[in-house]
């Protein structure tokens, strides 16, 4: 039984052919294609324009310049 376990493990470790290195996305696509699934496209949504960043330069925000004036 020990010899059989060793043989199974050694066969599992041996690579039959070297596989090319794929990114995660490519690997998933390949696995899905091998399973017969073609995948799907997600709809693209229009994004709203970016808003203006907040202005923190006023005296109510206590800038460093205000400390020098005192």
C-alpha cells in the first residue's frame, strides 16, 4: 500500500508538459473555455463627470499661515 501511495504521489508531481504562464484572468478564461462556457460581457455605464475638489484654504480651516499672523 505504501508503494502504491508513493507511485500516485510521484505521478501527480511530474508535469506532463510545461504550461505557459498566464495571468489570473487568462487562466480563468481558459478554464471556462475548457468547460464549454463562453462568458459574457458586462454593460458599460456612463460615468458622471468628476466634481470639483473641496477648497480647504479658508481661515475657518486653520491653515498654518494663520498661526504666523498672531
